[in-house]
C-alpha cells in the first residue's frame, strides 16, 4: 500500500484482510477476549504464534520497540522472538493462575499494538467451541431451484450424479465476496474444524465504505448490535446453520438481523453454478446446542429417525447380521435397566418408588418404547424450545360427548376423548380460556392453540414426565417424543404436518 | 494400591471374556437342530423349565433364520408397529433393512420405514422415517421409484419397491466401498498425518483455516526445513476425501497438489494436478485416471 494511504482514504471494493488490527481497547476485542477462559486464552496465544499464523497476528517484539520511547513503567517487556513468547505461554499454561493475568499479558503486553481480525475471529470460534450452546442456530437447507430444463436431469441417479451442493472453499469465498463487497466491507474466516465434522464461516461485518485499519478502529457507537455472523456447514449434508454472534445479554437489533439476512441471501448465490441454482429452504429447526443440530440436521444416520425411531440408528433394533448370540443381549438389557433406575431422577424418592415398583417399571418401559434411545437427560442433544400449533378440532367436553362424538367421528378416526386425555399437560394452560367460550363450540371448532415447551432439554423432560406418570405414555401423541425432528410445527390429525418429501434430507 | 487396581481390571476383563464365551456356547447349544424335538419328547421333572428352554430355543432359531436371510439377501423387509396413537394407518410400518458388508464383515445396517398414507390406494407407500445419511441420494431415488400419489396420466411413475431397494443398496454399498478404498489408499501411501496429530495432542489447532493464503516462499518456513522437504524423496503427505468420497485431494511433499473426481463405482474420472508454482501436470493427470485401488501404482509408474 502506498505510504500516503493514511491521508487519503477512498471507498473501495476490498475485503478486510486477516492482518488488519483493532485497538486493544475496542469494544469487540475486550468483550470477545474477556469471555474466554484462561486455558483457552493460552491455547489461542500459542496458536497465533505458530509459524503459519504469524503473518496474521504479529506480536509486539523487542525489534518493534522504538528506542527513543522506552517506557520504564512498562509492565511487560517485549520478547526477543516469537519462539521465546511461545515458551512463555507454555510456562503460563503449565502453572495455575487467574485468567486476568493472561488476558492482561495479551492485551497490554504482547499484542499491545492491536488485535488482528484473524485473532478476533479465532477467539470467537474458540468461545463457540468452549460453549457449544452459547448461540442460537437456525438450520436451513440448500435446495436446488427446480428448473424445467434440468428437471429430468435432476431426477437421475447415475454413476456420476451429484445431489449435494459441492463445497469448494476458494470458489465459494470468491463468489461470496463478489456478492457482498458492493454492499458492505467484511472480514471472512472460513475454518474446517478438527473436533467436529463442520466448517465454520465467520463474517465480521464492517458497515463502512472503507476497508482500512483506521476505519475499523473507529467505533460506530450508534448501534450496539452484533457485528459478526456465523455460518456452519456440516460436512457432507445439504444443511447450513446460521447465527448472529451475540454477546451475553446483547439484544439483537434490526441492524444485526438485516446484515445477517444480507449475508444469508448471498450464500446460496455463492453456491450456485450455471444450470444449478440453489436457494435456502427453511427446515423448521432452531436450537442452541450444536450437538442437537448435528443430530437432527447433520451428516449422519439420525436426521430422518428422531424420537422413538432412534432405535433404528444403532444396533438396538437389529443386531449385526452375523451376531447369533441371543442370551448376551438379555443380560445387558437387565443390567442397563437396573442402572437406569439407579441413576434415574426418581432416586431421592426411592421409598416411594419401591412401593409402586411394578407401576413405575411399566411406565419406564412405556417411555423406553416411545422414546427409544433418544431424549436421555445427559446426551447433549437437548432442544431448548419446541413450539406447536394445534389445528385439530377441539375435543368435545365430556357432558356433550354423545352429541359431539357422532359429529367428529368422520373428521377424526380416533375417539375424541382419547386425544383429550392424551394431552393434559398441553391443554391445561389454555383450558380456562377455552372453557369460557365452550358454549359456542360447534362440531368443528378449531381454536388457535399454541403450545411451547422450553427448557434445557425439552424431550428429556417429557420423557421424565412419562416415567413419573404425569403424561400418559401410551396415549401421548408422537410429536411429543420429538420424532418429527422439528422445533416448530403445526399439528393436524395428531401428527405434525409434513411436506410430501423424504424427511431429513 | 496400583497392583490391586490392576488385578481388579484383570479380573473384570476375565469375567467379560468368560461371559462372552458362555453366551457363545449357549448360542451354539440352542442352535442344535434336534433340540426342540428332544425337549418336547423327553419327560422332564419341571414343566416350567421345559417351556422356558423351548422358548429360548425358539428365540435362537428365529435369530438364526433372520441372520441367514439378512446375510444372504442384503435387503430384508419386516413389519413394525408405531406406538403413536395418531400414527398413519394405525401404526402399520413396513421396514426395509439394508445390510452392507465390506470384505469379511457387516459394517452397517440401514433402515427405511414405509407407511401407507392413502386409505384408498393401500399399495401406495411413502418413506416415513429412515437412517440413510444425507450424502446418499435418497430423495432422487424416491422420486424415481416411489410416486407420492397415484397418477393415472401417461408418463406416471410406477411404484417399484424392489427397484428402489436395489438402487438404494447399490448407492450405500458403493459409498462404503469407496470409503474402504480411500482408507486403503491412505494406508498404502503411508499417510499418518503426524503434524496434525501433534498439534491436536497439544490441543492447539482448532481446525484448518481455508481462506488463509500464506505465501510459502517468505520466511514462514525455515529455509533448511524447506530444502529438506523439497529435495527429499517424493511422497504423498496427505490424502483427503469428502464425506461421500466423491472427491479426493492429494498433497505431495514437493508441494504438488491434485484434486480428483471419483465416480460412484470408484473410478477416477477427472484429475487436476498442479505443481507448487501452479503449472498443470497433464502427464500425471492422465496417469491418475482409472480405479482408486491402483492409483499409487499408476502414479509411480
């Protein structure tokens, strides 16, 4: 860059490079690094100092020190080389201490001249890996836009046909930048993770016509919204998860949403090729936990077999075809059954449980049958929010059952009072309101009932309710086991409405 | 204390071994061909025990029969019941099970569960649940062989469950075979990924940054190290493949890279090989075409 670039800044069409730095007092820097634990900070610093990354995050070394301006009060002496610093952080990592010590060393010592965009991005990804439930993700599917000319071709399954969008990092980045740079300046970091089968894209949005370091540093104090957006591609699947990188308690403003939408709209365009255009289709799935996302919208076997159908994912339904041993299995089942009871939530009330042991055992077996191997409290696949709207006719109340039964039997094959008893916990909240207007009920009265479940692990909670006998496990509708694999849906005829396509692909 | 722990672990391992042995022996015993007849004919002291034994023999017999069918046919069907009180068609579900065997073992079992959504046309099936990974083309196959509604116009797709099953099994088996071939290739090339593993052990690297273009010829690498790497014997340092094993990327010690497109039955169809400076190596590209299995031999030739 020309030396006079600092004086004349012109709007341009460039991305923000990895090496541009933010001052250490910048709000984003303080917030992002402040969230990390001591261990993560040390590991990050070591990562930044590795040879291949040094270009993007040069530390402040003795050679950088201005000899005329040696500050005696300086708390941290600049190191001689990167390797020396690497050693320093190794020593820091080996001993115990507070997080503050490392944070101060990074911000006021070794990177006092600024934290580069690369460092900020890796720090935020590190936080995401440390706290996989920190953000709220929406899963979308990259779907091919049907085209009359290629429709026949798309149907084919040949030796070299490809039904998933191909992900080429370089091409994708170039396309995405081409879509976005006229609208905004942004810093991109695309990373293939080692610990999880996913690829993360972080877009740091810089709402300014300039891409210089100076313009980055000036805080646009007007909005406090999130400045970064995350996208995740689970490897080998057509899904994309998107999320705003919010800090704890930060409100997602309209600005933030708008910026995310712009990036989101650019993503299918960046994937598209001539004669293969993609769009993002909703999959009705939002969750906090990345593990849950990978289970319900991931690359594995579990997408199309959630809830009670989880038994088909592993060998609990059908053993290996060469496994002829029948006795071992029963032994195991007894053992795990006993273990489950011991570790179960009912343990504190053992005396009570013992009294009604056969009943409790039966309920546990019913729950086992309905939920299969899913919805275990500690499986890490918890959905935090599950919403349904019930579009079924309201079940008739008992005293008018004779009249209503005759009327609704053709609408709904199930006896109406059965479905009522099956969902007590669902309807009890709005029952009061509904009973106020019950006298106006005619045979196909469909009130707008919406039910929301919230908690750290919604379906594990329902499973526990079944085991405790609060919810009748046998009459409970299937969507309460999570087998529909959505977090928002409408219930019709006791089932979540689905489109006429294969689930989970 | 440690010795005691060690001993306890040993004993646990022995117990597990003996248990497995007992289970194996009991399976063999229960599989005796004339066992049920003998059980029913000979007089016994305890009638309940006899019934129990007959039940066990029956279970074993069923299992043996099921396994023989599964192992020989590859695709088997079964019926299950959905416990959901609101399930379509009263919870009647037709399951199709596909067992995939690679070399000498069955590596994975996949299920596709069908329901009959339409009360009028009882023979019409729809995929209800399945455990097919998304990198296998289930939706296009379903479009081909399983129409969602009975259309009576011309050009209507006819439902053909057998063809669907065959095509799906072919996709699944070829996916596993490609995976096994790539694994073999890795082993043959001696790619262990030592550097990555070291980094991982140290817990340093989060992952590989894909849009970081570091200029290699600058001081990012020690001169001598680079020289050793360049002048040393030419070998493959990394073999990467995507999850569906349709794209293979190779990296050589001299900085040469290759990306290869693999067809579903394991042929390398196209290859792009470039030197570190970015020049195409069309001679190597031509050599690369062919089966995955012989790739190294072809490249070395």
